[in-house]
């Protein structure tokens, strides 16, 4: 006699839906359950079809129960017999299926400066020098870095070079030389080259502004909110606040190219009012406000810890409601975070890793060393080569296998593993001391965001059955389209 086994499921109740929702981990399907389906899932484990029917026949018709079991089997929520064993270490084909996309681009953070003119309480770069010697990238290293980046990008056909630090504008003359050189080399090798910069915004002169605007840079300015928040966290070395200087410079940029200015705020326990932070950023002339939590040791006084999760969830929920309202009214780009999560759910795309670090996203330090990502450029174990010798491909493949979500102890049993891919390694390493073990605060927020995204899909489908297809221009494969 074959017994029913439940597949890997996540069952949850949302605020807006009266009926529970179930997410099937391996297939990526999600459903809103009626009481019959819920009753079957609650009692079916290890029983035969006839035993389940006997248990529930007092509440439902036998034929109705049997049909519901057949439907649950058909969509993969239960299995009549032994479930297939999924290996912890994926096959080469499996890694390729969720690894590098050849239709995308290579993105490199080029550290032209390992020094900074301000001090930030939570700085992952240890004040700009990444725990080493303060230095500016030298022209010979920089030119070789450009050659390596564009040669490496030939397989993609395009690349994005983001000038990074420390504070990259401390080495502004070098930027002026590298941009035309990169454009020339890109044209010769058939690579489209885009540019960006991540700056604290305190050094911006009219000459710098003109250069960044004319060269069509994507400009990211780190600004943590209003004057009180900014000046508490980000100070000049003499202890004075930075807000007034940064705000003045940002307004100059947003007056010309507001669509290319992105203000990035780091939220700390000192100020967790996300709406207030966003309003302070947008008051400077751009709607591109990005807010993320400080990634620091949980022992830091400004760290966001587990006791802050309820407050964070309240803000996430409010943001999901605003995003849903915008989607239903046809607005574009109101909340890219929820848009991307909805798209991922509908396409059922699986993530093997938390990001494309070490593959399509890399960092080049001021001395020419290549690292997994900018945030881990202080960690020798994440060094992957240098711009003169190239990437150590064996180490790259080792990282790819080691940090596969199915090989991380806390991740491989988590219901959201295929959605988040295990999260940020830097976040994990900083908060838990081990990149293999993710930050539980980040995990809880990620899981909650995907639950809300599923809830949004169901509500959108109820309001307009074709809106999901129209908005996301794809073939909807979840139950949300029904």
C-alpha cells in the first residue's frame, strides 16, 4: 500500500486573505486553500487515500475528498509514494541553470580610493582603507584593471564600472582618464560600457558634477536621512556634521538629472522610521530613495537586532500595501522591490546563491586585487586573483559550490531557499561570524516579504485576472492567475 507524503510546503495565513496560503518549495507554486484541501494536508501524512477518506468522510463527501487528493497530487503538494531525493551538492547542469546569465552584464566596483574624508559609524570599509594601508589606486593599476574588466566582459557584450571607495572623488583626476580609455577599449572589443559612482557627496565640485552628468553616470550618494540622523552617523574627521554639505551638492545634481541620482540610506536602530527617512531623501529632488539596514555586529548599539523585527515587519507591510495600490492603479516603478519579488514568484525562477558576487559582480581593490564583492574586500579568504593574472577559476568554482544554498546548513531546510538563494554572504559573515550561516534578522524579513508578495499576487488576480500577465509580460504559472 502506497502512503501519501506531503511535499516540502510552507503554509501561512495572511492579514488580508481569510483562507490560508500554501507554497510548494520545489515547484514554486502557491495556492489559496479552501477548508477541504487544508484538512487533507493536515492529516494525510503517512496515510493511504482510503484512510484519509475515512477520516474526513464525516465532514465531506467521499468522492469530493478523493478528487481533492488527486488535485493536490497533480499540482505537487502531496506525493503518492516515496519522494525523490534531492542531492545536497547540485549537478553541473543544476549550477548552470541558476548561475551566470549570458544575456546579462558584468558589473565591477573599481576601488579607485582606499581612503575617505569622513567617518561613518557602521563603515564596512574600516574608514575607507579596508583594514590595510590608506591609498589611492595608481594609474598603471587602474589602466590594467580597465583592460581586465572589458576583456572579461566580452562574453556578456556589456559591463558596468562603478567607481568606489573609500571616497572615489578623492581620486577624481584618475576618473577623468579612465572613462575615455574604457570607452575606447570597449568600442574596440565590442563591449558596451556604462559608468556609475558611489560617493558620500561631500567633495562634489561644479567640475565634478559636469563630468558625471556629461558622461551619463548613474550617481549613488550615501545619505542616511535628515540632518539629525545624518550628522549623528556620518561626520567629518573634525566631528562636525556632513548633512548641509551633502544636501547642497545633491540638489545641484537633482536639478539636472534627477532620474540618475540614487540616494542610499543605511537604517540603524537610532532611527527606524523608514517613511521619515524616505521623505527626507526625496525632499532633495529625486524619487530614487534606497533604504537598507546597517550590517554590523549585533553587539553594536546602533545594530538592528531580533527585537526590532516586529517594528520592521509593520513597515514592510505598509510598503506592500502601497505597492499593491500602485500596481492596481497601473503605476510603474512605485516599489521595485515588491515588483521583483512578484516577478520571481510568477516565473518560479530558482536562486542557488544570494547574489551574483564572485561571478557577474566583482570588486577590484586599490592595489588591483580582485574580490568576491566590495563588501568583502577586507577578507583575504575572498580574494579571487588580481587584474594582472586574472581570476583564479578554481577558487571561483569552489565559491560557487560552497555557497550554493543547498550546501548551507541553515538554508537547505528553509522554505524560502529557492527564492533568496541564501542571502548576502557579507551580511552573514558580519552578523554571525560565518558566511555559511545567514543573519536571522535578514532571513525573517526576507521570508515575510515573500509571503506578502504571494498575498499581493492573489489580491491582484482577484481584482483583475489578466493584470499579472500584462504588467509582468510573462506566462503566469502560479495558482495566482486562476
